């Protein structure tokens, strides 16, 4: 059973990858967008030649990931920074490519468990989206109606006009294409 307070809970969307995060909050009918750049170093590419230390036996030794522990440390710091920017009472929709959005959702749910917070945290894989697409996803997640626009086949090519004979001339729809050199004439009634 949802109460009136649950119906008006604030919602926040976070789109995150290792390079940046986009945080969108709804304030009334307007969306506030915050972008946060990360200092996470990129993955190191393979060099093509792997060097082995002759003093280490085959299969022994630590991981040979050059710089990867440093990268993970930066990534954890970035995720903590983003988590600190989010309000504790907001329901969250976490989006992004790869695994970073899953790490953020796990970090948030573990933090909520320690603080006895109960909120919705949805986590979905998503490619990079435009600001308008992200705002529409947040509206859909929060249960609000998306803004309606008349575009495409529903848009008239021009304003209705009057024919010299007194009949109302209805313009054609944008998708109705006429052959070159022909004009659209309103049907006779």
C-alpha cells in the first residue's frame, strides 16, 4: 500500500561511467542537471609482450595488472563522491554502460543497510543518452507523465487556409509526400 508521502517522494537519476557522472533531480517541473568529471585513469592497453620475472615460479606471485589497483582506488573514490552528492531520501535510478553503475548501486544499497534507510534503487544498463532522454527516463521512473509533443506525422506542413472558392483548405501531413510539380488541393465535399 502506497501512502500519500510515498506518491510524492523525490527521485534522482544518475548516469555514470568511469569518465563522468550525470545527476538529474526534478525540482517542481524543471530538471536540475549536475555533471561530475572523474579523475579515474583509463585502462592500460596490452603491450603485446608480457615480461615474466624469472625469480617467480610459474603460476605464482601477485597479479600482474600494471596500474589496475591504482585505477580501482580512484574509481572507488569517485563512486563515494557521487554517493555523497545524492540525497538520502530520494528514490534512485542508476544507469550506465559497463560495470560502474552496478558498483554505485551496490555501494548505495550497502550504505542504506548500515543506516537503516529504505528507498528504491533501480540499476539498468544504458548507453550514453542525451539530457532530454535522461529527463524523460527520470519522469517515467518517478511516475510522472512525460511531456507530450506533436512532432513527425502529427505536425501539419502549414496553417489551414481558405481556397478562393470559399472552401477551407486543409494542409497535408508532413509524411504525405507529393510528386514533384504537383500541388495539394483540398478534396471537394
